[in-house]
C-alpha cells in the first residue's frame, strides 16, 4: 500500500561516489536505480533532485580561490552530470525518465517546465531536476524543496547514508542521539544541518513534511513510501 503517491526524492552527490571517494560509483548508481524502479512499479510519481558534491561543491571552491557565483554555477553543472548518469542507469532497467535543467542547455536536458513535469509525472515518468534553482547562493536542498512544492509532492524525502537526523554527527560521535520526529521549529532552533535553513523554512511555510532516511540500505525507499516508521519525520507539529 502506498502512503505517498507523489514524492520528491533528494539524493546527495557525495553518496554517488560510494567507497571510491570521488566521481560516480556505478554500484551505488545501479542500487539507487533499482530502488526507484521498485516504487515506480507500485504507482509512485517521482521527481528527483541530485546534489553535485561528488564532482564540485561551490562553497568549497571559495577556499580554493573561486568566485562564489562562478563556483555555484560549476556546482550546478555537476548536478547535471549526475542527473544524466542516473537517467542512464534508470533507462538501462526500463524506467522511463527525463532530465530537466533549471538553466536551458539543450540538447543535454529540457528546460524546466512545471506543466511538462506534472504531465510527465502523471504518466509515471521519473523527472530528474538538475542545475539546482538556476541561481547562485541556493543549494540543491533549497531546489528540492522548491520543486517538491511546485509539483505538489506529498512529501520530501532526503536519502542519506545515515538512518535519520541526529543531535550530532553519528559517524563521529557514537553517543549521538537520533530523533524519531522533529518539528521544523526544533530543527531550525537546534541548528541541525541535515538540510539548509532555506529548505526547512520553505517546507514549514507550506506544510510539506520531510523524511530523512538511509537510502544506502536496499529496500528502505519502498518502506518509506509504504508508511513504515524509519528515518526521521520533520513537520510543523505533532
């Protein structure tokens, strides 16, 4: 049974590098594609936003002497590379998909159109939204919140390599406490950095729940959309 019919899935670029520590690990790519196929075959309508941190991250470019605006545009291009790679993996296993870019760049991808995206989603075609919002100073977290609201998603899912939101980094602190649920106010006041504050604020203002979960455990995506209690649920109030 499906609890969420239309979803926006945010994937980090860093996750794509897998164990190799850089670039794109095809093992991770194919695992994610197989999980997407599972839920699409259940009837879920799916939009995806992928980060670009495995290739280039704008903010880290500042430390290397890059102009912030140029660095952010480089990061947007990295998300397009990841989007094309993921589209290829999906199509190899028979999942119809298309890449839309916030900055026009045919023939690489189609310019983003809300109307075209909604029509494609209703026809069970996976949409990969690339190039962020198309503007510097906005992260792919913000882009995922924006696209989720534009397409009328029931929930924003953030697939990570940890199983939810913690009060500190669980990979560095073995005593980190996991939150089963959080309000947006708690997440913002606590400075929890699993998503940026702009993303949290957009979702809070528009009553869009967020679920943060471990995408690296096969089958978790299916469990989340089926309503199983995994990860951390963030919403306005409980």
